[in-house]
């Protein structure tokens, strides 16, 4: 009985020493971890400066709304988006009325074209996902031209 106890004690001490060795390596790792976290999640920025994640890096809005483009955008929106978005109230997704007062045009187009990555990588889209009960926005495979037309339509919603 005594022998078993001694063996167990030796094993425990041995494990303790081994885990101490591992422990000091670990603390070096933790020293590096925050660097990669900073890369993944940039510091909070002005939401209007955030262009989102996706194919769109630059959008220029005309001084006036392009009525023909907006009409086309309304058609695409009604065919693909109204199952979840209403322009007079919050629904399964947010009401897009006034969205351009809170988001950059690039962010909106990236959200339309690349929602599955936006909700993983973009800090605003991540927060929205949580706010909307983790119901992810579906990718509707909207072509860039149609996404641009929807953006023009959103400019007409007041
Ligand atoms: C299956 C439901 C669903 C469909 C279809 C859908 N969305 Fe969404 N949308 C959401 C949800 C839910 C969110 C909030 C983010 C999240 O939970 O993923 C969202 C977020 C957004 C946002 C961000 C709004 C804000 O206030 O920042 C925009 C813009 C948007 N959707 C546009 C569209 C457009 C345009 C279409 C059609 C091409 C579309 N969505 C189709 C559910 C949907």
C-alpha cells in the first residue's frame, strides 16, 4: 500500500514538473495572441468609414438620385429581399430606410453581395446578427449591377 502511494506521489510530482515546463511556454504564446486578435478585429471605427468585407471597395454616388436605376433597384429588392425586409418597419431584418445615414455605400453593397462573410468578419454585421437573434441574412446571389441599383433605391427611402 505504501509503495503504491509513493509511486503515485512520484508520478504526481513528475506531472507537476512537466506541466510547469509547458506552462512557461504557454505564457510566451499568450504574449503573442493579442497581436493576431488585433489583426482580426480592428479598433472600433466611425461606422461611416467602414466599407465592410467583400467585392466592393469604392462606390461613387451621384449628386442626384438616378431615378431609372432606383426603379430597377426597387424591382430587384421586391423580388429578393421583401421576405425579410420591409421599408416601413423592422422585420426579420432591419428596415433599410435611412440605412445610408448609418452605413457607407460600400458597406451596404458588401452586405448585399457577401452577407455570409460580413456576419463573420465585419464588426457591425456581427453585432446585427446578434441583435437579429442570430438569424443570418441569406446570400441572394445579387450581381454587382443589381446591388448598385438596390443601393440607389435605398437612397429614395426617407
Ligand atoms: C432570409 C432573410 C433575409 C433576406 C432574404 C435578405 N436579408 Fe438582409 N438582412 C437580414 C437579417 C436578419 C439582417 C441582419 C443581419 C443578420 O442577422 O445577418 C440583414 C441585414 C441587411 C442589411 C444591413 C442593414 C443595416 O441596418 O445595417 C442590409 C443593407 C440588407 N440586409 C439588405 C438586403 C437586401 C438588399 C436583400 C435582398 C437582395 C436582403 N437583405 C435579403 C435578413 C435577410
